[in-house]
C-alpha cells in the first residue's frame, strides 16, 4: 500500500484530521504544526488524494469561472489575480468559456465537480444566477452583477466613475459631448452612462441620443461609432467611452478620419488597463484596482462557500479615480 495521511500523522505526532487541515493551510492549525506536517509529508513523499479529500469533506476545492468574452483584453487582467487568490485560499480554478451565459449547460456547474462559481461576464437578463441559486450552488459576480438586491458581487463604482468624467469635461469647457457606452443589459454599461448623464445634467449640459452609441465592450464598437457620431450633425468635441478597449477603437477611427486627438477631439476611457498607459495611446481614463477587484471576488466566494456571509447579499464596491494622460484637452 502507498503512503497515507495516517503515516504522515504518526511521523508528525499529530492526528490524521490535523494532517488534512495542515496540508490545506487551514488557519485553525498553527504555523508551527503546519510546517511540521509538511516536513513529514515531504519526507514520506506523500501526495494528498484529491478524490479522498472530496469524499471525506464533500468539497472538491475547485471553483468555476465563467467568461464569455476572452478576446477582450480586460479579462486576462482579472483572471490571473483571481487564479492566484483562489490558489492561496486552497482552491483550483476551472475556466469555462462560452458565447453567452445561456450557453453554459447547467449540468457543467451542478455535477458536484465544483464548490462554487464566479460569474465574470453576467448580463442583467441572464437566467444562470437564478438556476444556481435554485440548486444551492454558491456564486459571486465579478465586475458585473444584476443590479438587484441580494447579489454577492465584487464591482466598481461605475456611476461614480462616470460622474468624474462628466465633471472633468464640463470643467474643460466641452458642451458637444458624445458617449459610446456598453450594452444596456450590463450593469457596467448602465451605471457608467447613468453617472455620466446625471453629472452632465447637474451642469446643465445635455446628451442627446444622436450623440450616443451603445454596444459590446470591444474595439469594433468604438471604431464604428466615431464615423457615425461625426456624421450626425455638429461633431462632438469630446467622447466618453464605456471602457479602454472601446476608447482605443475611437482613437484609431479618429486617426483614420484625420481627426486630431486631443486638439479636435477629447477621448476618455474607463478601467485603466495596462495598455492605456502605453506611449502609443497615453489614454486619459478612469482607474480602479483590477487586481483587488479579483481578489475581493475570490475571498467573497470562499466565504460564501463556508456560509460566512450576510444572507441578504454583499456588494463590495471599489472606488475610482480620474487618470489624466494625453487624450484630453480644453474645448476649442
């Protein structure tokens, strides 16, 4: 027979359950005991059995992460820290990619192969959260949620970020302002637009629908939007984009159309992806902590799995800040 956890327990001078907890880095076990158990396991070349652990605890220590748009540069920057945080908490991450939440087969998530799920690209009309809730599968939202009471989510102050941009544009003297916002069935799209509109209205500046485009948070949305905005009456002097990827699409469309940024057109994004600071873009944008957004979601899910949460829901909101670079200027 192979080496078992009982052998490790005898060598370390502890109980078998203590071995299991120590090898999971359970904080209830002291650091000294954890190190003693790990030395014993290493000396015996003991490798914990995931199958045995699952049978004894009814936990798989696996978490599913659903992402429906891996082509968007935003998601690699949140998935990597999510993986690292889950790993530090003793969980393995399984990435599930489909074209939409509706395409994710319920059986994939409810076959007892996972302890919980992170929903990273949820829409407000998705039926998946209700299915998970009905079947008792713990889940949290990352970046987007449903906007309803009772959500467990790690999100950004999207409305506040939209307000920051509007106030900056008004202070720069812009009055012909356009918006290229995210899809209406996403909380990130809705909330950023709402905050932007409210702050403009407070300043007495309108945002007519003729200067508004909504679409997916992707490059093509921005690239196609700018020609339409330029051709719809008096051209805007500033454009607020739903995220940095959309803004980069607008920047390239401006270059193709011979529109100078920022002399002729101010362009502002949202998220502050690492590429936003590249010299080729130097994009003015709204920043939030991408890594903490993911770490917060991982910790919340693990607490929900352990039933250590407020049953009424927990919506953890990260602050935003305006980041001035080279794509904004005073109105002319």
